């Protein structure tokens, strides 16, 4: 890191421009998603709640494809069964509801999201280049990187052919909120780091923290939708009639089981990295402040978040705490993560205070 | 990923599904114990080591950590605690009773984590034994109805049942399953590392706690302010302040010394963040009794000497002054460290001339000066005496002189940066503000009535303060942390699963092969793996007739069970 380097004003201005542009494109993506949901709601496909209350097939045939199997040998078919006691509800048809028009708008929305992502990423990179350091010195920079990574992770799931398009609308909405807050309240001119932040641990600790936050966020959205979808399915199962909004929107989401599975996978997969983030932070604190753990506000809340997610994983392993109860714990854990970011940085005095927030 | 170990399924599977993990069974009956004292103790212990209580304790731990992040803590900043106490007179007694100013060493917080760790140990020991038992035993035999398992496949082949089983054993072993034959089927299991990882993770948590406690008991930590050119040797008497754990012995201080050769600070020169520090570097030479070595201490780069680490904590200016008495004799010459009061290092402090001074009549007296120093002065008539920039741009010092008794021998501990003027008289100064006189480097201020003079020397030194700490157990804590991450990764990403292959001769004389898989959790990978295994096995046991289409609901008993083979 070259500390004496002065900021490159041209690049810094370009970065600002790129971030604003990405916001404009995200806004377009937002409207495209809205159109997708609106057109989807006019579809009749899968809209009859009756379809759900029917006995769903208990077994799903999985034909596992694999290249290179000898042509003569017919690959045996593997029959899978769900665990007894779980509801066998198929996934909803998605926001587009199977309509051609809805699907078209959905695709437009995803394309716009890709474009906005590229622009925003360029904004983050040019900010980094303008100061020749990691672009994580203050909250404005955290927020822009955070949203870039969250969208990147979402697009990564899409690329891996995972069924995640349903997350598009809530994601783009919150990205716009996050960027809006960043440019109005957290804006800090591009500049060098204070000496305490000048360490290679910045690259390690902060990058993993941002990544964890972004992925935990996707998990939290899925958890929240799971709670809605689960009560919707419960209502159907007990013969109740959900409201028309629930019928229209929740019905198009994946099944509660799929949403739950997605959020568990995401949270469980990222938990070791979050553990690593805290440990890396402790090592850095040991170098910078002479103690690796001092119960500073930021440390406390990282710890609380960590314990929260550990409690969530425990809850999943304990028979009596699966499903909704575990989901509430996951949401509380994510709320702690958010508080650690906004709450501690802004309202609590901590050693982790940075130049201009 | 809802777990499959619901009791209903457990029953259907019998021994085959048992022991796929070492997680304690949750006894849902909360009823009290039946038998006297021992019964109660037993009951209590079972409760404490149950997953439910572990969960509750985890919750309480995070909840208990909250107040410490919102209320100032003695361990972090005693000044802030004092300010808080002054501002909240009604809350303070309550908070003190609840130990809210020392949350992390409070009785109740300690109780929570000690209970949690007792619970953890009580949980981990039986689980470890159980796991060792599982490692030494073999995977359980196939359940009677393989088609009831989460993943299942079947086909018919011309190959002999023995041949199929031998092939299956080879295929499974080739993929590092632990496999053996039970009756007419092969039983195999893989993914023990998951359990090992989980146990390792929990043990690592204990290791980290032990390391932390050890560090707290044996640590030492002291502060020392050093002016450029001065040195420090690591003995107790040299510290400005010193704290240590209860088990620390002072003879354990690493013997070494160091000298601060120079301190360099650079600051942002322009832009909106003008004045923000950019680099702090303390160039030192240090020795452990041998030849001097040179090093640079930076904010994130402490100097390591033996078990000790030297951290750069703060810095400031130390103007050099010379004081002469009425007869022209130098009674004081040296650098006086001043404490910064803002980010631009506006500094205040005191210059004390304890002995050697005589006034013009030859009477012994002491002198004291209140010093106010700015590294960069705003300029005459700018209306502020505060510094405009942290570097030495336009250094100015204002001094107010006193004579009399400094009261250093009054028995009360005295702050070196403050002057006790209760027994002193202020010098009257001609011109100036009448209170203090501003001086530029190199200037000399005569004291009134031939009382001598004070000179603000051109050479302005900087000082740096260091924290010297020694804390054992860091290596152990780091080892624990790495083991925790490794164990956790194994625990979360490895699936423990069982596969059974049954081959029996059907009624028509054709061999029927049945394969099934069972995992801890429903995963898409399990059927995929089963498919792969089946494909590998079909090389040795090619299907004859087209593979029968699996029915929607598997037919009641598609395969004659075991006996047919005998
Ligand atoms: C110090 C506090 C503790 C922390 C931070 C912690 C953390 C974790 C985490 C993150 C997992 C998830 C790994 C996985 O799902 O495989 C886990 C699993 C587990 N923990 Fe803990 N734990 C703690 C205390 C305990 C205690 C006191 C018990 C016993 C009562 C316990 C029993 C278990 C068991 C049995 C599993 C495995 C569940 C399974 O097989 O899925 N843990 N723990």
C-alpha cells in the first residue's frame, strides 16, 4: 500500500458516477421485476390452491445424468423418498407464474441486474484504484462493496442454475436502499487510510466480513420468505383460505421446505467463514492494539452474531427446534449482524471508528 | 434440510438408522426425577448436558454480552466510566450492583459461560466415547425393507448373488466406504470425519477458553512514555503504569531494553481530511543484553522481543527548555513531554524545576510553568490559540510561570503534567497578555525582577508512548482457533451416510440387486452418489431385463426378502 499517494481525483469522480449509474440501472431492474410479478399474477398456472391440497406424489423419480456411461447399460433409476412427516409441496412456479410476458420481464430484470452489477463493481474498483488501497476504509465503501457482493452472490447462484430468481425483487429493493443510504448519509470523499487500518489484515478480515454479510443477507431473505410461505402452507393444510395477496404472491414462491433448505445451506456454508473472520480480526487486533480480544463493542456484536448462528445450527440439530423456531433464531442472528454494522458504527463509541464513519 | 431421524422413521429402520451421529437423544419428558438426592443430581446433570439447555445457555451468553457493549466498561476506558457515573446518579448504584461496568468479568457472565463449558464437557466426553465405539464397530446390517429408505434403486441381473456382493464390496471399498457383508447384503458407511470434525470443533472451543483464561492469569501489560533519544529497560520500576494477571511474577519480565531514536508522523496535507494521520513510525534500537539491533515500530507492527511485544500507542511533542536562575546558572535543561488535547496535537503540560534554583536574593525556591503548545499556530490575531495541523509547521509555546512550593513532597501522588499552584505565586509579566507569554523556538523569556529566564530551544523533540505486553497462551488460542475452523468445516460439509447392497436370487432364478442409501439429512447428493455406485456395479452385474419402472408408491414387497437366498 502506498500511503503517500494522493488520491486520484479523476478516478474518484468516475467511481461516484459509476455508483450513481448503477443505482439508475438497479431502479430499472426493480421496475422490470415488478412487471414480472404483475404479469405473473394474471396467470392461471398453478393458481388453484386446490392443486396444492391434492395428495402430492410421494416419490420423485430422479434420472441422474452422467456422460460416459456405456450406452448398453441402462442407468438404474434412483427413487427418492422424503422424510416422513414433511409436507410434500411442490415449488411454486416463480414470479412470472409461467406466463410468457412475466418471464420476459423477469429475464429483462436479471439482465439489467447483471448490467448494474458490472457498473457497480467498476465503481468499487475505480474507487480502490483512485486511492491505491482496498476500498474498505469507511462505511460508504463498505456499503457499496456489500451490495456488489450480495448481487454477485445472487448472480452466482443463478449461474449455477439454482432456483433463486424469486430473490430478485427483494434483493434489488434492498440494494437500492443500501446504496441510497450510502450516497446520502455515508458519503465520504475518497482518501487514504488512518494508520490503524493500514495492514494486510484489512484485505483478509474486511473482505471476508463483507462477503459473509452479503451471503447471510441472502439467507435471511430466504428465511423470512420461508416463514410467510410456511404459514401459508399451514393454512392450506388445515383447510383455511389464505388472503388473496398470499394466494397470489406466496403461491409463486418455492415451497417452504425448499426455502428452508436454501437458507440452511447458505447459513451453514458461511458460518465457518464468519468464524474465520472473527479470528482474523482478533489476530489483527493483537497486532494493532496489543490484545486480541478486548470486548470492544464491535467485537462483542461479532461474538453475539456468531453465537446466534451457532444457536441456529444447534437448533437445527435438536429435534424440537427445527422449522419456524430455528428460522426465528436465524433472523435474530442476522439482525445482530446488521446492528453490528449500522448500530455500532454510528451510535456506539468503539475502537472500530473510521474516518468519517 | 430436515433431518430424517424422526422417531417414526427411526422405528422403521431399526438398528440400521441408529448411531448415524452422536448427538444426544432429546428426551422430551420434562418431568422431575424419581429418586432422592442422587436422582436429582442425575436429573440435573442430564438437563445441563442436553442440547436444549446448551441452546438456552448460548442464548443467554449472547444476551449477556449486550450490556457491556452499550455501557462503558472499566476494562476498556475508566475515564468514560467515571463520566458516565457522574452523569447518571440514579442508575449508577443499580449498575454497580449488577456489575454492569465490568460485565465480562462479572459473576453472572462468568456463571453463564462456565455452565456452558461444563455442559460442553459433559456433552463431549460421552459423545467421544460413543464415537470411538462406532469407529470400532462395523456399519449395521441392511434393514428388511430397503425401498423405504430415502434413496433406493433395484435391477435384475444374470450374475450370481455372491458375485454381485463381492463386486459391491469391491466398488464400495474402492470409494473408501467402510464395508462388510451382513447376511445377504453389503453394509457400508462413509463420512466419519463429519463426527470427528464436530467433536474436534467442540474440543477446540474448550482449548480456546483455557488459552484465554491462562493468558488472563499470567499476562502483564505496562505503559511507558519515551522522548526521542531516551531509553527504557524492562523492569517494573521503569513503567509509568503496570497491570498484571493474578498469577504473574515480576521476575518473568523479559529482560531487554530499547532506545527511541526518532519518531516520525506524517499527515494528510490537503483535502477535506487534512490533518488525518497517515503514518506513525518509531525507529528504535533494542538489545537483549547483546549487540543493539535496529527496528521500526508501527501501529500495526509491534516489536517482538522474546515473549514480549512492544506496541506503539500514542505520540506527542516534547519541547526542550532551559531555565536559568537569577545568577545565570542553568538549573533545568531538558525535553518536557506534553499531552495532546486534540487531533491537531494542541498540547498542555507542566515544567517543574524542583531543586537548584535560587532567586536573586539567593533564597531556595521552586519554579513551575504551565505550558500550552501548538505545533502549527494559526497566526497572530486569528483568534485561536489551538493548533491548525498536527505537524511542526509554526510551533508556538505559551508559558505561565509560578514560583513557590511545588508540593511534590506533600505525600500526595502528583500528576507530572499538572501544576499544583496552591502554594505558588504567579510571576508578573510585562506586556503580553499578562497571563502567559507566547514564545517562538529560540526565544528566551526573562522572568521579572531578575528572577532568571526560560528559553524555548529550537530543537523540539517528539515522544512516543509504548505498551509492553507479555501474554502467554496466544499460540494455544491460535491453534484452538484453527482447529475449530477445520473441525467446523468438516462437520458442516461432510455428509455421513450409509449404503446397503442386497443381492438375492428371485423366484424366477434371476438375481435381484437392491441398493439403498441413508444420510443424516436429506441431500440431493445422496441419490446422486447412489446412482454412481449403481452404475459402477452394473459393470459387474449388468441388468438383464429393462430396469423396472419404479412405481409411484413402491409396491408392497417387490423383492422376496432374505430367505430366498438360503
Ligand atoms: C460453547 C458453546 C457451543 C458452541 C459455540 C457450539 C457450536 C456448534 C456448532 C456451530 C455446531 C454445528 C456443527 C454441525 O451442525 O455439525 C454444533 C453442533 C453440535 N453441538 Fe455444539 N456448540 C456449543 C456447545 C455445545 C454443547 C454444550 C453441546 C452439548 C450439549 C453441544 C452439542 C452439539 C452437538 C451434538 C452437535 C452436532 C449436531 C449434529 O450432529 O448435527 N454443543 N455446535
